[in-house]
C-alpha cells in the first residue's frame, strides 16, 4: 500500500507542479513599532524591513501570499531639554526573522487587501536604560512571536507596489512581563517575474 501511494505521488507531482503558478519578488521598507506594556507610547522606534515574497493564485482575484524577511522592532523613549540636547531614557531593540502567511485578495487593478498570521523568531535583543545596557539575565524575552496581520497594497506599476501593514502580538514577547509587539510598517514590493 505504501509503495502504491509513493508511486502515485511521484506520478502526480509533475502534474501538480505544472498547474501551480508562482511569482515572487523582493520587499524593502521601514517598520515603526512600539511595545504595549512597557509604559512607553507611540511608533517611535524605526526598524528596517527587508526580504522577499512568493505568491500563488487560487483564481483571478485570490492568492496565497508568503513573505520572509528581517524586521527590526522595539521601543524608544527620548527626553528633550530646553538647550536642544536629547537624552535616551529607554530603548528596546528586537531583531526578528518573520514569515507571514496571508490570504491576498485583489479589490481593484490598483488595490489588494491581505489578511493572515505571521510567526517570527527573535535572534537578537537589547534593552538600554538611562544609557546603560540591561543585563540579559535580568529579563526573559520569548524566542517566538505570533501575530495576526493585515496589509493593503497599492500598485504603482504592474511589478511595483507600496504597502502598509499592521500586526499585533497574540502572546507576550517577554516571559517575565506582559509586553506585546505593536507594529506598523510601510514597504515597497517589486515582483521579479
């Protein structure tokens, strides 16, 4: 029975692959982020967003969109003084590899709407308080993040679009406190094929 299933799978694989149409490309942008729960507010922490995407259509309007990128998240609080100097009171830098799975729907020839979920792996983090790096043993960050995500794409040309996306953590990103990534980003997406 196992050999029959394997044989059938090998036989049908080329047919399945030839029926699938994929297109992909690169994306580059800026993420504005804040951490809800850290007593700071505002999308004041800019971060880089760079990576790629693949898209597989279900029909003329609907597609599966998978993205894979690096994104810098976190929070920052600076205090400005009358003499024009700025002092950084607090900064959290979080570096993620993120992979969203999105249902993409073509609203018009110029606009697409995508909704789905993103999983992310935290590979580096740093907290700075009053100019000094906080000892990593004094806080526990979660290695993984999971967030619902929504985005809108506006097509400038057939291959170039700009988008805005929003995501919010489902679970706390700290194991010893209740912090949640709140992320708003703007990016350019270029389709290669």
